[in-house]
């Protein structure tokens, strides 16, 4: 609003004014927003679809902001500023990894919680941590390959290696498969057309050397596995890398999920409502739906497969724009990566945009991400990066423009809207600011404080201070926030624990 009302940058919208093949991704992005809203309106549990849960995140308010985030970054971020955003995102990833290592190895135990059984950092769990880093590994590697400054290049390469190492420590086979698939795509289809002939040969020989090295590693793993007495067979990381198994309970869950989709194929059960469809179609006769009878492991609130999850929650109407958006973005990146140079002119890659190495890295990130999502589900940290890439990719395919000539009637209507907004800009800005304050109070500060009190009460209950825990929960019950349902569920958990 500041840019529009004070700087009067209405020309930003010229990039997307008319639907064409060049700006189609932007309009599909808005279509995704509309379809997700429609699925929420017709949800079987409207409030849960709208707000989600503090435990999972999600909900239309969160999802809608991911989409608006991609649109706003695309419209407002200048080409020269994108690298600053990526440098910051990669630096944050490095901090996340550093905290993960400190926690995993018990460093600074006075103020960092030690998690010796798994590695999660600030992201929430090993699988979600791996999914988040999957979208940083290949962009960081691409920036390093393009960069000429040795210090910056070293930073990008070290960051990429660090991200890969943390992914290995997550012990997530879905993440391993995603990383391997992305790396294979990055290596095999690495763009070489814009390099000089001598450099092309070096890249070709480098590919051969890497393939030989990987083949030797694979052969060595087979030899070690065939020798049961070898010490490496008892190492937990080697076991995870070489022993692949299918979770039969997950396969049964996918069957239940598909049946749930067939029940409501158009708009699904609503965002975050996978559990409703699962409950209605649960079949205890399915073999292996509950592997461990002593745990509630047969109940799922996510499909652990992004396609089935989307189909159950938003139906075909919500699924199609999602697939079209990321499919189109991938294809547009592919065209930039492998475009032919005019008159067969060979150019050495420079630090300009769009750069084929960068677009290729973004493609590899998507390959790794969606391969992992075949066995996982999205979360806040991965969605932020996924939609950042969407905005970044659109900035390549829809270039910045200045004011253009518009038909007289369109020009007149647009000018009248401009004049009204600019004439009343203080009033518009004041109303927007009041809305912002209300939104922050009701949808951020109040539920955040309630969740803090829930966590305090849970801690006290775990330490057998039930009187204090129940006192806190009783006080919170008298207040009302958008997480009232979650508060009551946690209250029941605390009562059960105290009993």
C-alpha cells in the first residue's frame, strides 16, 4: 500500500494485467488461492480449515499468506535484490543446522535442549528439517557454481555440504531418496551449452568421475551387506542407507485416503480435515494398518503423501491448480535453463539473471522436494521456501516493465481508481493499519500467549505439579481465542497425565 499510495507504482501490475502464456503462472497462483478458499468455505469443519492447529500449523489463513507472499515478492522485489533474499535464507539455514548439531551432540546444554535420539533443530522434527533443507541444498550449490568471488563461493559450497550432511543425520529414507533424485537430475542435466568448448569437456569428465565414484560406493555397500560380520553393518547410518523397507501401515493408509477422496472428489473435506475422511473410511480389516498394537499408530491426520493429502482435503478443484502451478514453473525454468543461444554464440556464464545454472538448481530443488513429499507432508518452513522459489521463478519469466499504453477506456477507469486511492490515501492507510492491529491481536498475540500457557501447564504436569498446571488451564479456559478447541484437547491430556 505504501508503494501504491505514496510512490504510485501502479506500473507493477502491468506485468500481470492481461492473461497470456508469459504471466500464466501468476494467474494460476491466484486461482490456487481461490480454490483453497472455496475448499475452506465448503469444509466439514470450517473453523479448523480456517485456523489450523498450533500443533500442525496449516489452515487457510496460513496457506493464503504463502500464496500472497509469492505474489508480493514477485511484484515488489527488484531483480537486483533477489540475491539478498537468498543469501539471508541460506544464512538462516546455516544457523538452523548449527543449532541442530549443538542439540544432537549435547553442546551448550545449559540453554540448548539436547536431543540425542534424533535431530530436529528449530523446525519440529527430523522429517520436516530434511524437507526444509531440501529446498536450500541445490540453490546454494548453484549460487556457488555461478559465483566468482572466492569468499562468497566458499560460503555457498560449505552451506550446501552442511545442508546435505544434516539431511543424512535425519535418518529419513524419504529425504535420502529426494536428495539422491535431485542430485542425479542436477548432475545428468547440468546445462553446458553456454560454456566454452574446453569447459564443456571438463564438465563432461567431471560427470563421469562422479558417476564412477558413486558406482564404487554402491558396489562397496553391496559387498559389505553380503558380509554379515563386517562392523559397518551395525552402524545406524549405514543401516538406514542400505536397508530400504516399505511401511505397510502407510500403504494401508494410502488406500483409506483414496477411498476418502472418492467420497468427496470435488472439494474434499476441507483444509486440515484429512482425519475426517480417514475416520469415515477407516477399515480395520486392512492388513498391517496397525503395525504396533500397543500404540495408536493406526490413526493418521496426514496422508504422508502430498498428492493424496491434497485430494482428500481440497479435492480435484484444489489439486489441479497446485499441480499446474508447480508444473508450469518447472517447465518455464527448464526453458530458461536449456534455451539455445542466438547464432550459436557461446557465452561464458556471468552473474546476471536469469542464469541457467541458477534455474537448473531451482529445478533440482523441486525434484528433490516433491520426491520427498511422496512420503511426507508440507509444513510452514518448507512452504515459505517453496513459494519463495515460485515468486523468484516468475521474476525470470515475467520481466519488469514500465508504464505501457492501454486502451482509452481501460486507461480512464484505471486513472479514476488511482485518483480515488491517492486522494484518500491517509484514510485507506489508517483503515489498513487498524485491520493489521486487530489481526495481530486476535490471530497472533492472543493465541501465542495461550499456547505459551499451555506449554507451561504441560511442563508442570510432566513434573507432577498438577495443582499449578490445572490452575493455569482453568484460567485459560475463561479466555477465548482461535485455538479454544486445541486448548481443551490439551486440558484433557493434562488431566489424564495427572490422574
